[in-house]
C-alpha cells in the first residue's frame, strides 16, 4: 500500500497515470489552482484564506497570476505569513515552469488566476492537481 503522507504528516503529491493508478514519483506536493471565467467570483479571497491556513503549519507558495496582482499588493502591506512565498512575475510562457519549480520547493502551491478565458489559465490547469 502506498502512503499518501510523509513522516511529517505532509501529503505527498500524487501523480495519476493514464491507467488511473496513483504513484508517488518524486516528492512534489499538491498544486491547487483557483479558476473561474468570471471576475469577482472570490478566487483571490479563497486563495488567501486557504494559503494562510496552510502557512500556519507548513510553507506554501502562492502564484499571483492575476494581471492586477491583488495578492502581491496585499503582501506589500506586511500581512503575509513567514511561511508564505508569493510569486507574481508570471506570464503564459512561464506559468508552467514556475508552478513546477515551486512544487519542488514548498509542500503546497496555490495559483490565483485572472477571471478570463486566457492562455495562462489553460497552462496553469495543465500543471495542477486540484482545480
């Protein structure tokens, strides 16, 4: 039986193969993407609420892929927890690599996307474990 948790109680990232069999290849952790084609749906608020709760226990990376950068603006006010890394300099060309890199550095990666049907949204979804 494959354990979904490491010795510190942090979930391992589960890769689903085409056959649907879970494996624990690598030690990358969950990537969670918040997406909605509608602006003002509460994505940023949900990202911050979840990320702050996770950061109480383990490090988390938040990727602020919204062109308005609301999470970056919020963090500049000094409110971000020490366990929270915020990345906001992403484009549709760099989002995939940014997510993959962050997933090797922190137990959780959470992505806040813009409320439109943009290319960056499709790329971010392709790299995610949960949408």
